[in-house]
């Protein structure tokens, strides 16, 4: 379901006007793009904070209704006060029929219970929680799914294993990049190290015994 935020146009801009808005529990913002003039706006601090905390704020399109006029937008950035940790400004990009975006899409992992590697104690090591793609604003994927069925310890899970919708292209195109791996259990790794140490000690002991035998001769 698309989010809708209510806003009003701002006649005044600048630091003084922004401080006055924040005192009145509002956040300054701007709607720009699509070959139209920027539109300074004021939004409810409560509504914007709620939308951000809901997750995916910068990767979902929404509507901002400014004095009764609906604008189709996507949030592109928001600034936080570095000391007092509150939102000080929000930027929205207007969306036209052919607006193309570069955006981060989350990766969801499915069928973990069907992975032999994980059943044997392997660990899902996530390299990328999101994948950056380019696509039309009207075609933003909600998430990518990566199926873990039949995955084994030591296996790499790459972007080629993800089914991408038509018109959605990763920004990294020069390699089949890794999203996650099935890492060996720590106990198995440490056990292997101990065996190697034992073998090394055995070889050293044998060499010392040979040396002592040679001295006796």
C-alpha cells in the first residue's frame, strides 16, 4: 500500500524559516525533478518520522499531497541533526512516466531449512543485504529472493541466482558478484586447524628422533 503524506507549500525558505517550522513540529522539505520547478514544502514531523521508522523509506514511491494537489514522488534523502538526532530536511524526487532510478533493493533468503550445508552447521554469511539496481520508478522490486535449497558448505550465492524482473539491471555489470556464502561451521574449521597442528608436531618429532639417532651413531 502506497504511503501518502500531507504537506503545505512554503512561502519562506532559509535557516530562520526552517527553525520556525521545527518549533511548530514541522519539517521543511522540497519536491524537485521531472523538468519542473522545485517546490518547497512543510510536513508533519510525526508523519515523516513514522514513515521513516516503518522501513524502506528511500526505496518506495509515495504520494505527497500539497495543499490538495497530489504529487507522485520517491524520497531521495533526509538529513538528521548530528547532535540532537532529529530530522531537519527531506528531499523528494518527482516521478514521471519514464523516470529511471538507481535504488537499493533488499535481498530475502528463502528455504533455509532445505539447505544441506546449513543443516550440517554451516553459517549463512551475508555479503550484501541489498543490491543496487537501475529501473523505472514504476517497476521498483519490493525485494529479491535468493533460494537456499540444496546449497552446500563452501558455496557462493551470486547475483546470477536471482531472477530479475524485466527492465531491472544491477549497477555492477562486470562480474557475477557474491551476495552470500555458506561458510563452514567454526568447530569444523578449528578441528581442521588442530589436525594440521598435530600433523606438524608429528613431523617435527620424527625429524628430531632421526637427528638424535644420527648423533648416537
